[in-house]
């Protein structure tokens, strides 16, 4: 379970929205600058935890671990992301929740346990996501349900939050079954050469777009 921050190409301190041929274009070097900002967010999270004796132990080897529950961890991530990009560029940040819900499923309890001691049925988990999405900053959830609940869970959550991006990570699998009814998208792993990845994307993208997925 990870609370992540994402930045658009325009979330940089010294960036103005350049317009070329009528289209918005980020400046040269935006990829490296964006990665640096993302690293800065992680560093700030560690500093924030180390300020307090009660949370200092949650900063381990430069990694900030969830503190005070999922909602508070997301709020902290948002606060630090907006601080790093600076005043006036808050809208260029958004949140990603890497839920890994399948790993929290208990066959014995027939429930998810996203937070210690809190067992959730499918409908309860949808309620939790609905609450986390209410502020509008969280825009994507990765692996929101176990695969057995993927279609039902995604359709139920989308009925409440139609604009949320729901994505599943199928690892290195190449041939993934395309879902019906715009239920969810999938992560494309870039472990091969760039030309191979682009070719694989070009082969699969039309099928996924036809289904209305990302």
C-alpha cells in the first residue's frame, strides 16, 4: 500500500506554459526536473516524520511509511507535493494510491484488510475509496481490488466516481484480457527497449481504447 504523488509536465517552479503550434508544450528538460521534484517530495516526507518523536521510526532508510491511517497519509502526501511545486501550481499535482488490494485479502475472513484491524467487505472497500476520492486530489487507484472482484468493484466505484482512473498491474503478462464496460485500465511495464514497448503499446492500445479503457 503506497500513497504516491504525480506531477504534470507543468508542475515545475521555473516553468511557464509554452505554446507551440497551438498546443501546450513543457520546456526542455522537464523529465529530469519532474523526477527531481518527485524525489524532493519523498525527502520532505521523511523530514516531516522525523520532526515528531512519535513518527520518527516510520522513516526508514530514506523511505516514509504510512502514518496515522490511509486518509492522513494521503493528506500528508498532498501537502508535501503542493509545497514542493510551489504556490500557484497546486493543480499540477495529483494523487495515486497503489492499493495492492489483492495482497490484503483474507480467504479466512472473506474480507480486505487495508488497515490493520479493519476488515472490509467489497462494498465497504468501495465506501473507503469513495471517501478518499472526495477531495478530488486522488485521481488514480492501482490494483483497487483482487482480480475476482475487479469487474464488480470497478463498476460499483465508477458509478460513484466516474472520472477516477482504475488500473491493474498484471506484471510482465503480455496478453491481458480486455475488460468490458470501461471497467479498468492496465499498467504497461517498460522493461524492454523503447521501440519494443512502443510496438507492444501500438498493438494492444486499439483493443483497450475500443473498450473505453486506458
